[in-house]
C-alpha cells in the first residue's frame, strides 16, 4: 500500500477557519501568533531550497493554498527585504504566502524517498498471517499521550530538578519528617519546628520536600516551604521551587502554586528556566492553562531563554486550549529562532498536535524531516501516530508503523501493543487480541489492566461469548492485576449483550464492594442489560441510584432508559425521561420521539399520538418512516384501519417510505387484519407504496388466445341468459 511518505499534489485552497484565541487567554501579542506578511524563511535543511527540482511538487497542508512559483529574482528580493513590523491586532488574517508551515514544506529539499523511511513496510494482515516481520523484537509501554508524564520526567533529568530520591532520610531530616507524619490536628508544621532554626540547610530542605511529596503530605509541604522563607538567611532556593511546583500541580493545587510563584524572591537566580518550566508544567497538570500562559509571559519579560522542555510544554498547553496545529508549528519556529534545540519531546508534542486534528500525513512528513535533522523518533512518537491511524479505522497503516518501528530497532512498549489491541477489540477480533497478548509476554512485557480490558471488550462485543469475557476477567485477577472501572464496564457490557442481566448486576455490586466508583459508561451498560431483559422496575431502580449519586447521563444513557420504558408501555416514566433531557441541556431528537410514541402506543394511549406529532412539528423535527410505521402499527392493534391508511398516505406523501423488509412485514399485517370494506382503499394505497418503492412489477403481456375478442361478450351472454 503506497501512501503518506510520497509527496502529495497540492489540494484546492480552503479558507482558514481558525479563530483567534478568546480574550480570557493571555497571549502576549508581540511574542505569540502574530502573523507577519514577510516572516523570515526557515528550513529544516541547512542548504537553501533549490528552485528547480527533479522530483514532484512540494507538499502542503490541506488547509493551505498552493502558491504559484515565482521568479528567482523576486525570491531574492523578498529574502533581502527587512522584516516589517507585526500587523495590528484588529487586522483580519489573510492567507499568508509566507505562512510558517507553508514555508516549511516549500523549503523541503527534493530528494528521493529513503528505502524504509519513505514507505510503510506493510506485511501480511493479521487475519491471514499473524507474524508481520521476521527477526524483529519488541518490548514495553507508555501512553500514546506525549505530554505531562514525559515532560515531568524530562524535568527530572534536566538541571536541578529531581523527584524522589531512593536514599533513606537520616538525622535532622528524619526528625522533621517524623514530626510531619505525627502532627496534631491543631498544630501546623511551621509551629512545630520552633527548635530547628539554624539546624537545617538548603539540601536538607529539598530532601524533606521530596519525601513529603512522595508521601502525599502536600499541606505539610506548603507550611514547611513557608517556614523555609522565614529563616535567616532564607532557605528557599530555585531547586526547592522546582521540586515543589510540579507536586502541587499534580495534586490539583494550582491556586497555591500561583501564590508561591508570585511571591518568589526578586532575585535573578529565581529567573532560572527550570523554575519556570516547573511552574508551567504544574499549572498544566492542574488545568490552569491561562495561568501557564501568564508564567510564560513573565519568563519572556524577564528575558529568560526557554529550552526544549519549555517548548514542548507550551505546545502541549496550546493543544489543550484548542490552538491549531498551524499555531503550534509557528510557535515551534519561533522557539527555533531563539536557539532552542530540537528534541524528542518537542517532536512528540508537535506530532500529537497534528494527529489530534486528523493531519496524520503531515505528521508523518514532519517525523521524516526531523529524523533527517538528527532527531530520532521514540516509542511515544510511534504510539501517537499508530493511535491516530487506529482511531481513523486504518489498522493496516498502524501495522505498517509497527513494523517500521521494529525495523529501526525501537523497542515497542506496552502502550504500543495496547493501541493495536484496542483497534482489534473495536473490530471484534478477539483471536488477534489473544495473539498480541501472547507476543507481548514473549517480549518480556507484562500486560497491564488496559491490555486485559481490551481482551474483555473484544469478547464482550459478540453474542454468546460473554463466558470468554468472564474468563479473561478472571485471568486478569489471577495474575494480580486489580480491575478498574473500565474493566468492570466491559464485563457488564459483555453480560448485557448475551442477555445475562443477573450476572451484569452481580458484577456491578462486586465493583462497588471493591471501592470502585461506577462511571456513566458503567451505568449505561447496566441499563442496557435490563432494557434487553424488559425489567422496567430495575431500570427505575438504577435511574434513582444515578440521581442519588449525582451521575449526569449522556444522550445514549437517556435513550437506553427511554427505550426500556417504551417497550413495556410505561409512557409516564418515558415522559419523565424526556423532561430530564432539558434539565441536562440535551435536545430531543426524532429517535427520541419515536421511542416516546412507542411507549404511548404500547400503553394503550394511541389517541395521543397525533399530539406527539404536533410536538415534533413545534420542535421542527421531521417525522421519518419509523415515526409513521409506529403510528400505523398502533392503530392496526386497535383495528382502526381508517387512521392506519391515513398515515400510510401521509408517509408516502412526505417521501418517508420504509425499507423493503419493513414494508413487507407491514403489508402482511394489513392483508390479514384489514376489514373487507376497506379492501379497495387498501389496494390503492399498497399500489402507491409498491410503485414508490419500485416493488411493482410490470406484467408481461402473454400470448392472446383465440377467444380474447369475445371474452367480455361471453360474460354478458351468460348474465343475460340467467
């Protein structure tokens, strides 16, 4: 399968729909995302781009317009001109011929595609043969998400930032830690350290913060940090800040982090890039993206040069706040002009931004160009790319990346296998998931809870295989892996599909006994089990439990609940579910009203169906074939064929004729139950529907016999003779 690495023909231009950042985000205009008409050219190659090339045209992003080639003289004059000042804030953004990403792809030196880099090495599909490549080796996992954990891990290795030393604290450190662990409720740690003035140094303070953070004593860390600042001289150091800030962010204490950051000593040593990185990463972990931008603005105002960790964190923040991949690339280009070195973290953040927008081909191009500049891809980059292709149901392309990854000697992780397992689980191919699990173990990797959850889900999506799903669940517990909420949800769904609603409820109770909080997906799967069983009482019980636990349902949840009540004719409860739609901000759809009509019809309230039809018209919902069929069946049950034929006519008039199979069933019912006096009317309606659906067959004219001329006269004579 040839794709992706080859150069693409330029697509037609599309107007950019990217809007400017909302006013609540703090983007400094002189620094970020100011589109200039004549930005400096930037290439991933040291040599300038050649005007003539032996290969095909350059590659552009889908939303950028391909410019016509200009004269060499014009290009030279543009390069010599000075960079004009930035545009005003209120100036509308036009299509920029010097767009950063456009210039990146235009600046690509035309070279032949490498043998293995240039194309996917697609081997036989797993359906026909499991082994993709011979003589390749695999290994461990990490989330396909590039950001927080990896970035904080980078902070551990860069500069003075260190988390979690294995050395056991001794001496004065042990005394303070013991006081922090056994602190009375009416006493703060700062008050308890009255006799430690002058006995603690800066290194000991950092060590204490690290250990207290590992033990979850975050409030104690805050009081101890305050005590450090009150000492003479102050024990607060940049390294202590670099240790404390990420821990506060991971604990969701971003407000406390900002207070500490704003009150840092006004000394130049605290303008260190590692302090800023720790603050930005902590704020990103606590989802305080506006404050992260403020810290970055302060960093630029103080002329602190960012590094590759800053770049990768900020690109991740941009993705979190909804900035486009184009903006991320422009920010990366600006960081490059500041001298920020390229790294795997920056590459991973960029790849993730492009993949989240569905720009998988462009992400692959950036990967290849970065590798040519010496930035090799790691397992996280490949996991991100594979996950993007699997989410687009392009599993073969993901398999190709998996083979390419192994051919380059990159060790797959457990996340790599989980990405493929999840894809084949959605395709309902548990045999392949089992083989992936075995291969994963052969490579020395331990399957985690996500691996087994994929296996449970793969079995559970198919009927009559819930016993295999339960077996996979028991295998997971046998190897010592604790199930999660997702694991139990997959098991409950498996029991639901197979009609084992009692076992589904037992699994739900076991989940609560283990201290796991059911998610909305868990409740939806449980409701579906009792919907299939037709147990309206249990549906009401589960719904009341959701209300008690303050679980807000989704549209799928309420539709499942509504359908369960409708099939049992509980129209009052069905109405209550519809009213709940408005309380959670959901709007009823045509399918919602179809199920509500079914509830009224089965509950013997067929006289109110026309009123529901008027409600749909008021909400500007157009009835479909299911709507009309539901009403026709309702009137056929009570032998009101006049109304049944009327809505037949309405259905045909509005062009909402059902499919052939549904109509055949409807016609057979009418043929059996219709009254004889309505036979003529029924035949006319059926003829209209037949012709509308193309079911009316043209009768072939047969060979006329010798009596055809006198056929009618013969009947007349017979009558006269009588």
